[in-house]
């Protein structure tokens, strides 16, 4: 079997860190949707310009993916799917996560800080125009990042609350005539109970963590600095284990969603890293080529907003990676599949 290159993206905008990313401006101005005219804010100096850059980056990513026939899963927070605040709250589940730390709840954020009426006056919490662009671009899969950026291992929440969140995510996706079959867990938190619920609610493939100990994430709270340090070092140096794998190594368990391990987080451009920016891109290209030569899977992931600080430079890194994928496809027969397509191959037993 040829090597497989897959990309999964955690598409969340401000919902990905509302508890720690303060927005600077009042939401009383209108934005030009969907394209947001003008140059990038580079570097972005606050979270408003950071996410406005993100909205401009996404169409660029889509054009690049289409040009290179890269099959990508966009794991999207369900709240972004809606046209209006009323529609969002109408789709939200009545049973909501009862986190011990209420700051982690998107619903608590809405009650305390409010959100705008729609995408025009609040492009940080609504994105139906971007979702339309994703679903209109070849080779792209719309997946789930849960409805409300749900944390599966946090104290206080329950498995049934998670189930209701997934049901709400499917309702939101139906607004765009999509049935969700792939999922990425926020902050990479999951366990067996939740994999079973995923399967029961229509999810067939989820992204799991790399096998290294420093990617085992139990909670968003008080995580070891040593783990974070090792995750950072592994982007540049061989700290972790081999991160490519045979498709046949994926375990299928009846009644559970398939776990597709991640290989590498694409870290964005950082001017303080100097030569290390090229070093990490070249490391990804080397790992990809190894997967192509050995007929293995290489699973790259990131958040679109990671490109928000230095968008042009980060896009240039992505272009280099996609160009190298084209080389691996031509030389080694590597193919690109999104998570849903990999799940279909595994379910058929091919």
C-alpha cells in the first residue's frame, strides 16, 4: 500500500481559548464578510487582529490544498456553523457541561461576556461563510471539534453531557447539509467511554495523540511544564518515538470510533527561532518522505489560528510542505486522504 499523507485542522477561532484569550474591542463594528479586505496585520498585536488574520489565512490555505490535491479534515467547533446568536442558542443542548471550573464552559462565557448577533458584527464566534468555502473546496472534509469545545477529562462533566454536545454538533452540521463522521477532541482529551459515545453518535474516526508520554493529556489544568517542554523540543530534535505508522496497525474495535494517531504538530513561524524555522519544516518533510518510502501514514495537524501572528511566513512554510508532498506523490506514489476517507478504508478492511 502506498504511503498516506493526511492533514487535520482544529478550526475553532476564539472558541478554542475564550477563557484565556481576551478580545480587545467592543463588538459594535461591522466587518466585511466573507473576505475581510486589506492586508494582514503582521505581526498581529492582539487577539482581534490575530483572529482577523486567521479568517484571511483560511481561504489561502484552501487554495493551496486544492492546488496540491491535499485531502484535509477541518474539525470545526459546532458553534461556528450558525448564522446568528439565536440559531446557535436554539441548537445548543439543554444538558451542558457542569465543569467544576466554570471558566471552561463556552456557555458561561456567553452568559458573562456575550457574543454578537451574527458573523458580520462578531467574526470571532461565527464562521458560516468560511464553512461554506471549506465545503465548496475539493478534497476537504468537514469534521467535528465538538459543539462547544468540550473537554472530556475535566472534573464535573459527564459522559451523557458529552453525548448531548455531539448531538448538537450534528444538528449544527445539518444546517450545511453535512453529516459529521470525523472528530478531533479539544485539547486532545479523551478516553474509552467517549470513543464509544462518538461511534454511537455517527463518528467513525477520531484523531488520537502521538504515542509519546508527553502527549498524554489528562486535563487543561496544571499540566506539567516538563511535558510542554518536551513537546516543544520534539518539533526540532528526535525526542519522541517514530511517528509514522502502517495503516494496518490501526486497531478496530466494534462499537468504538477508530483512533488515527497524529504524527506531528506544525508549529507556526516564529521570528525568535531564526534558523530553527527552516529546521522544523525540513524535519516534517523528512518524516513525510520516510512515510512515503515505507508505505506508512504521516498525519500532520495544527490550528488555522496558529498562522494568525505571522501569516505570510507561516503560509510559506506550509507551501514548502505541500510542494514536498507533490514530490513524494510523484516519486514514491504517496497519496493524500482525509480522516473520513481513511476511516472508510479501514472499515472496509482494505
